[in-house]
């Protein structure tokens, strides 16, 4: 089982390393990820949401629905722990 | 070659970290170690995403005075995505710990081999 | 743009989501209310899903921009015929299954009802969120909601449940993380997370290795989540040990929704020509699926426990769906779509029957069912219809999806797959007729005889109506789906095919 | 699992530390628009301050101060604030979570959006705080629950 686990991990790592070749360099300001969607978040954050912190404006406004899902995940975890470890009225 | 190794070192680190976590999940027989492996695995992915967001010459994504130019700030989107992923990882760990407590209550052990032995 | 029809797109998620926050609050005062709130929320979602399907079919694809932001920047809900169809399927089955779960939950988990239904409703929300979204990362968030709730629900089952659930947590997290890695790999080369936008940006990048690896991780991740053959190890234990109401809910829906993710990624994010022919992935998938069909059927044959047998049968049925996708032609894909719906109905019906048997007799061993039909004639009647449909006897739904899959295999000129489908039908017949035989005829195993006689001796004692009616409706649904399959195919599913088919 | 431990230093330091921790948590929440921070970070800090109290004073003290029931109500309330803000926009005729349509007496639309963000951050704060404590209490009091 250990050897099997090791081989599977190596295989996955190999696959990932195979993909590295075509990736942009670290910190490349012209990588596609920096050019396609995010410029609007950076340039329009004050204009559109009056919030200087871009992480907050993206988190809560542009992609606010993800955050609702994420808070629901937290609620799920809490209720799930209670469901597993406690009875209803305790 | 050196560009492949050094210019992209962030990806190498994350791959190695991910393999460590993955091996712990697949190979270890202790359930808590598996859980720790799962955490390492998720952390590796978080590291990968955060390293996407970096721009050389960029500062942290809080707007300062003056005109805003995209090249001056690092990419905020991966940070947002990873806040979600961190929360998911915390939640999964919480549920997994609760399940481990249930397992402990039934079998008084967290070693997979011992549990399987006591089931048979 | 802002018509009530379009707002149904968000209400389908919002109603169950907000109701699930309300259940714990109401539950402190009125503990019995949890079930009714959950049922009402799922019912409202069902109504919305029908409105959406109708709107999609008459007016074309619906786009809903959450927060009013346009797609590549904000999150978008897209309802096309495939979504609408999946939404209706998930909603209708959830509604019927929830209706049937009342008495069983009361009996198996009397002191956990409130939180149980909270989590239950969140699971439904997660599944629906996966179905309606048009954004790969949003899909991941809802995937995690659905997975976390499923882990918790499985863990409250009987003796082996926590261990089964822990294995599922480990496997499921690997699957979800692989999906997330796939998203990250696509993000690094395109910078976008929106499915429609990705579909536009990706074709010039098809030579890139990153895209190839992203596709591979998407496929492995979803394959783990839906229990495709070599990665199915978590599935039988999880379905067997979960509380019966939970396995009735998870077994028909979870794996089907994951299959939907697979189809969405392969045909909407990537182009079919790329995702089927690049490695050649279509061939690999269909051979794996053929192996899954055979192995699942054979393993099911070896089981004595009814729920475990059904779980292995699920492994084999997932094989059918993936086979249809992997064949990559019109008939095969139509068969896969139809099988998603049909199999969801069949599995819901069969697991609901298993739940009813557990409720009345406390048994799941198929050799201890001796003449149970005298006691519960309608339930066993539903079991027979479900079993016939699994085998693929003509008027039932199962026949038609297999028919389309066989047509697809013939179109692909692959006679081996035709043989696999036929052999597996034979194996299905073997293991299901074993159950039917035991349910209708005398017990033959000596040492169990007395116990069996006490079961028989009871008067006719059907399960409560709240459980019986959904079971009968599900069984009737199987027959109706069989009779009207032509309508479904020509009215909905042909529009759900990806372009180029 | 966690019992009360008579140690004056720990108790005194915790008593001094906790108010500042909570104040800082609220600062992180309210200052999320202008610096790194926001509902999650603040909520986790708030939860951590309570967990510190449990560690220093034992579970009994914690149970006296806050119950699972209250926490569940807080969590659900937080999520109601979040989804309710979105639903409010829905009622005003805009799309879900479109804060620009919120009926606030501010003329400037981006300002309304900023206030909408603040409102949902408060919801997230309440939810995360309550659930963090909830998970901790559920897991920590497992043994005592078992005996009763």
C-alpha cells in the first residue's frame, strides 16, 4: 500500500511537472492571468465600488456569490459537527 | 534549463509539497496522519494559486492615491479564490475531526489496521 | 431581462438556501417543522425548475448575472437545455425522496431531526448550485457544499458508517482538489473562470500542455467523485452504511450530478473534438466504462446485502453513462443523458424500497425476504418495476437508454461494447431476479425458516402512506419515462447536445 | 477534555488580552475596505478570543457564558444578513446581490455598494465567529457529552 501510494504520488507529480513547461514564469506581469479579467478589478475598484481594498471588493461584490457559498460551507461544517457529535436539544 | 528550474521555482515547490501530502493521504495507515496529509495537499494548492497572482514590481492590492494602473498591483483574484479554498479546507478538517471522534468512540483506535482487525 | 421567469434562476437556489438557515431557528421551538420546511423549499425549487425548463425550451438560453456584473468579471448563471433538464431531474427526485424520508428519519434518527434536515437541504442546494452555475469556481464552491454535507450525512449511519465516511472524505477531497487544480491550470493560461469565456479563449491554446493537464485533472477529479471503476472504492461502503433515507437521496443524485460536471467540462468548457480525441481520451473512457459495467455487475452478484448490491449496481450504471459520453457520437450521448434521468429514477425507487424494507422488517439481507410480498405488496411491486427497468425489459425506462447506448456503440462500430451491454443486462437479470424470487417465494434456507415464517405470518402491513406514495410515484415514473422517452429525446435532449453532434 | 486549571498568570493575561483581541477583531472587520481584512479574518479572531477564554477558564465557564443554541442563532442570523442583503436587491427589482439597488439614502451608487459590502461582511463576521466557536465546543466537549 505504501509503495502504491508512493507511485501514485509520483505519477501525479510527474503529470503536474509535465504541465509546468508551458506555464508563464514566476512573477511575469504579462501572463494571461494578469491581463484578461483582473485589470478591471484593479482599475475600477474605486470608481465602481468605492472600496480601495481590491480583495474585499472582488470578494464581496464582483464575486460576492462565491462568498455566500463559502459562508454556507462554514455553516455546513458547524451544523455537521453538531449533527455528528450532539443530540438536537443539548 | 535554468529558466525552467529557477524561473519557475514556485511551481516546483508546490508540486513537491503536493506530492508529500498526497503520499501521506494514500500511504499512511494512521487516520490522523491522513488528515494531516490532506491539509498539506490543500495548502499546496493554495500556494500554487497565490503564486499565480504575483507580478514583479507589483504591490499589494490596496488602491493608493493617483491613477490606478493594472501593472502596479498584484492580481487580487487568486487571493479571493484562495480565501474560499482556505475556508473549505478548514471546514473539511472540522468535519473530518468530528468523524474521527466518532471512529475513536466505536473502535478506541485510529490505526486503520487495528480498526479493520476489530471489524473482522 | 428582469422578468419573473428569469428570476426563477436564482430563486431555485435562494429558496432552499435561506430555508436551510431558517430550519435551525424554527427547529428550536417546533422540532417537527424541520421536515415540512425542507419539503416546502424543495417543492418551491421544483416549481422553479419546471418554469426554467419551459422558458429555456421556448425562449432559448437564460443568462443571469449575479450582482449585475457582466460575465467574465462577475458570476453568471446559465440555463441551457442540458441544465434545465438536469435541474428538473434533480428537483423531482429530491422532492419524492424527501417525501418518503419522513418516517424513516423519525425511526432511525429521532434525536437529530432538525440538524439532519438542515444538512439535507444544504446538500440539495449544493447539487442544484452545481447544476445551474456557469462559472467553474462557483461550481467548486457548491461542489464542496454538496460533498461536506454528504460526508456528514453518511457518517451518522450505522456501525461502519464513520470509517466509510472518513474514506469518502479522503477520496472526495482528492477529487475536489483535483478539480480545483484543473481550474487553476485553466486560469493560469486564460485568466478567466467563466465557462462561456473559457470556451472562447481555449481553442487557440489547445497545443499547450497546461490545457491538457487541466483536462486530465478535471476528468480524474470527477471520476473519483462519481465512483468510476478503478476509483470507486469509497462508494459501496458509503452507500451501505449511510442511514437509509440518506442513501436514498445520495445514491440517485450525487453521482449523476458529478457525471453532469464531467459532461459540462468535456463539452462546454472544452470542445468535444478536443476532449474526445486528444489522447484519445474518448477511447480510454469508454474502455474504463466497459470495465466498470462488468466489474460492478459481477460484484453486485456476489452481495447478500440489498443496499450493498444496489451500490455496486450503481458502479456499473455509472459505467453506462460514461460509456455513452466516451463513445462521442449522437446516439451514445443521447443514451447517456437519458440514462442519467432513468437511472436516477430507478435507483431512487430501489433504494426507497430498501428503505421501506428496513423500516418494516429491519433487514437488508436479500435471502431473508421470504414472501415479504404478502406483507407489503405495493412496495414489492415497485421493487419489481425498478428491477425490470434495471434489467432493461421493454416498456420500462431502462430499456430505452440501453437501446440508445447500443445504437451508439453500433455507430462507433464497436461490437465489444454491444456485447458488454448485453452481458451486463444478463448479469443484472441474475442478481435482480434473485431478489424478486426471494421476495415472492418460500424461504429455502433451513436455519432462517422460522424467522422467515414470523415475517410471513404478519398481516398485510404496508409502510406508512408518506413512504408508500413516493415509492409508487417513482415506480410509475419509471414506466412513464419509458413510454414517453421519444418525447423527452425529441423535445429536450436533442437541444442539449453540444454543437457539432 | 479541557478542565479548569488554577493558574493566576494565565488567567490574568487572558483577562487582559481578550478585550483587546475582540476590539482588534472588530477593527479588522470595519477596516476591511481600506486594508487587508474583512469578515472572515475578523470573525476568526473573535472566535479565537473566545477559544482563549475556554482554554484559560475551562469548559464549564464557557458553557455558562454561551450555549450552542445561541451560537446557532448567531450563525443563522449572520447568514440571513448576507442572503437578506442580496434578497433585498432582488426585491428592489435588480439582480440578486446587486447592492447598487439597495434602498439607502445615499446618492452615489459606488458608496451604496460599499455599504452593501459592509453589510455582508458583518453577516460573514457573525457567522464565522459563531461557527468557529461551535466547532471548537462540539469537538472539545465530546468526552463530557459522552458521560452525561
